[in-house]
C-alpha cells in the first residue's frame, strides 16, 4: 500500500546549526489516522511546519503521495488540507467567502461547493453564521470555520494541529465523526493533540516525539511494550516513556 505521507530521516528547525528535530521518520497510509504526540516544545509543531513547507529540512525528505514540495509544488499542496491550532481568518471575508476562496484554490466545482458548504455548515451548526464576518464569531466558531474549510475540499491528507481547542463537546464529537468518515473513505489523517484519552480511541498508530527525537512509534500495543505497561492507557504509557528520558 502506498503511503500518503512519508517522512524520511527529517532533521531541521529554525537554525541549521541547532536542529529542533532529528531523524524523524514515519508514514501515514490511506485510511489511517496517526497521532503525533509529545510534550510542549518536543518538536511536534516543527515537524508539521516541515510537512507544510514552512520550514526546509536540513536533512531528509518529506513526500506526499510520492511527491516532494520542491519537485511538484502544486500537486504537493493540493493533496492536503491543514487545520492550525490558532484560527487564521481574513477579517473582511465572511464565513461563506472563506469557504468559496478555499474551493477555488482546490478547483472545487460550483455545484459540489454548494452541496458541501451546506453539509459542513449543518454538521457544525454554522448555517446561521455563513454570512457573518470573523469579527463577530467566538473563538470556537472561528475554529469551526478552519475545520469546515479543511473538510469542504476532501483532500487525500489532513494535517490537524490541536483541533479540539475552543470546541464544545458536540463540535468535538462532530469533528471526530467527520475524521472517521474521511478515514473510511481512504484519506490519511495526521492529528496532533494533547487530549490523549480522545485520540487513543481513534488513532491507528502514534508518533511520540521527545526532545526532537522519536521516542516511540507504532500502535498502542507497541507503545505499551516499549513502556512495559501491558494494558496501559495512552496517558499512562506516554507519561512513562517521557519520564524515562
């Protein structure tokens, strides 16, 4: 099975002499959800920035559907959508205009846009907010807009960074349901979150980054074996592994 996302011994950061991450290698396959976990400052956001192309690796390669950003920038970018930890919206554009802007960027036909915008707005209870400006939205609603944009276009890969911040319990459940639907349809999902009890139930594998290195990688069972905690929760396994180093 081909990988949707593949990192091969990626090292890098903001200063070439002092890499934040070192030799990061992992994959996300079609129909798979992978959890990226670690303490604050471990290197999770730096890893994501290298995937997005916001940072250039000093060593190693990032491939999405077999393409590098350098060789095929348009194909590379069109293959993923990104939900950032902090909502990034244009204050002068309405919610609907944000969605339309994203649809044009991904080449989504108008008929499909009309159908999908109503679907995602209904799922996240944002139908009444579609023509409002971000200035008039709560933080949770602004986060919903970012999520709606990501799931409107249906790419092959979703990169989701701390998606649950600011969301109410119903919105969290709806987001998780959406993620499962897209996963079952064959999309790959990389999700970074500190809410380990939630992603434990949904992720197939985990990448635990600690001090810029991969501390453990694999299914929960593999992480349990690494931590010598048979039957342990992801919370317990995580704490054991990061406290051992």
